[in-house]
C-alpha cells in the first residue's frame, strides 16, 4: 500500500496467488480504479467487495496498511 495524500494504492488478490492486481482510491474524486484486467476476469462480487471496502475506509478516513475482504 502507498498513500500520497490523495491517491491510495493497494495490491489485491482474487482466488489464488496468480491473480494479483492493483487498485487505487482517489480522495479528490471519491472513486476507485483498477489498474489492470485481473478484476475483469473475476466474478463481479470481487469488484464490488473491494470497492465497498475502499469506500468504508474512505468514509472513516482510515486507510489500513493491510485489509482482507472475505468472499464466500
């Protein structure tokens, strides 16, 4: 994770070790963006779960260094 004061960068993983990518959250734009296509090849619930976690951290203004989003 990195944080420049506006943009927070996270690495994410879906399903297994080979499916890792990066996602950013912008405080200015109040939105997130995936920087690769890994998420497009995964079930929609992963996209939604990661987005909800980022919005939750943004609302609390508490971006964790490490965060696990459990999918069942």
